[in-house]
C-alpha cells in the first residue's frame, strides 16, 4: 500500500481555529474544570502506551469508548496478531517519543498515511462477526502510542474538517493541528508544559488539548 495524497476539505464556514483563550475554554469544558465537577487527570495518565502489549492496547481503546469485543474463551484472538504484524512494520517509522506535534517535519509526516490506513484495517472482531479497527480507533491508538505528537479524531471531526476519514485526511489532520500548535505556542509565549499548567491540567499534551477543542466545537455540537 502506498499513500497518495489527494484534495481534502477545509474547516466549515464560521468555524475558527483555536486561540490561547478559546483553547483554554474548550479544555476546561472537556475536563469539567469550568464547573468544578471533577479534578484534572494526573500527568501520569499521559504516558505512551507500550507497543508490544495488544491486550493492554485493547483495554485502553475500550476505555476510550471504542467498544471492541474481547475474545471469549476458546475464540481466536484476531486483534493481537494483527496489531503485532502492524507494529513490526510501522512502529519504528512513527515519530520519535520525544517529538512534538508542532515540530513534525514533512519527512516525519510522510509515512503516516499508510501507517494509519494499515492500522485501521487490522481485524478486531470475532471470526463470526469480523470488523476492522476502523478510522476512529486507529487514530486513538496512534495517539496513545505518541500522545504528544499524534492527534486523534472522531467521525464528526474528520467529516467537518476534512470531508473524509482516509489516509489523506489523517495526514491533513496532523498537519493542520501542527499549524494550530505553533499558533497557540507563539500566542502564549509558553511551551506545552506551561500551557497545561495555565489551563489547570498539568502534563496534558497539547495534541490532546487540540483534540479537546475539536470535540467541544465540532463533535459536541452534533449532539446538542
């Protein structure tokens, strides 16, 4: 498989990219900080997922609402072997663990289309009801592996920002969020850790805060 970039849609009319202020409001709304309903998660919750533990990856994905059925006793595990095969091919080509979203180069972005597409195609359901991991879960797992570098999405975010959930749209989403990250960092005069402290969520990756913004301003509007 070789990814060929194609045209993607732009943001919807009337929708604005995040600023330092609007991002703070969205993160506060996402975490409930604006109503003091719950404390921010601890910084340790943002540690990268291990790349060699499919069972832990599946548990983590389901904790993010992916609803992938676990194999029952006696059923073959389709997800584990599929993820291990993907890992052997693609994990070494992910941006390094110290990379940050706002500093990704074109060289680092180049493999992400095929990387995402092949992960989305990994089988994740029982043999009698086969399914693939899919675009949303694949983006979440890539974020889990590189929480400071790769931004997840859901169907509403992908559709409203890019008009698709394919490899081209995924790369475009990382590039777009990289632009937002640079704007927010420049506008705040702080680094990522400083922004997270300012927003009351120490350690929260800027990549996740930008996803919070897209969720609050795009996804949540679908259900309100």
